[in-house]
């Protein structure tokens, strides 16, 4: 039997879910590179998902802690959609996916891992990216490290976050 090593998962399993809100805490931390924050606008930001479905999976969220669409200001709603659009274009230009899943999980029962802070998932997709590992082993293989994808996206024209 071959082994698939994913040592980064061990720390997550041992530590459990982090305290606080990653969408509030990470932008305030002051180290966008370490937190894989790609871009900031006045109302929102984008960051790579640390536990991605596919390489390049990123999330767009407002800076303000808001749980649902009804809590967003018009400026936040517009800013999020513009950054989602720009994120799709960046991923298309740099990673050349065949398509995308773009979605919002509202509430824990709907699958939101951070139910209290609205965020939009942007997941690049390629033909065959659902393979036997996910089907038979319940394991998703991500072929690139987050730091490598982050550097490629910045080099590809992502407006650097401050």
C-alpha cells in the first residue's frame, strides 16, 4: 500500500478548530503572506483556503463580521462580487482551470465551517480533479503547496495585500 503524507493535517487535528474568527483575525494580524491573504479592497479581502478542496481554492470575505447576505451593506455586497470576479480572472490567467465552483454556505447546517462570518468560496476545477482517491479513500490530493500557489498568484497579477 502506498502512503499519502499530509503532515500539516496533524496540527489541525490535534489543535481542533481555532478560537476566534479567521476572517476577522487573519486580516488584522499584519502578515498577509503568512496568512495567504492575496488582495484587499476597502470592504473585503481574498485569501487562500488553508484546507482547500483544490489547489488555488480561495475565499472572499468582508472585513466586517457579518453572518448573512442581509447584513451586508451595498458597498460590501458590491465589493465582494467585484473581488470574486477578479479572483476568477486571476485564477483563470495563472492556473488555467477548466471551470469554477463559486458558492456561499450560509449557516453551519449548510456546510459553513465559519458560520458567523459570511465568505464566498472560489474553487478552480479541472477535468478529472475528482479521482479515485476522493471516491475510494475519502482523500483529496492537492498537488501544490499553499506558499507556491500564493507566490504564483501574486506574480500573476494579484494586487498585493498590504
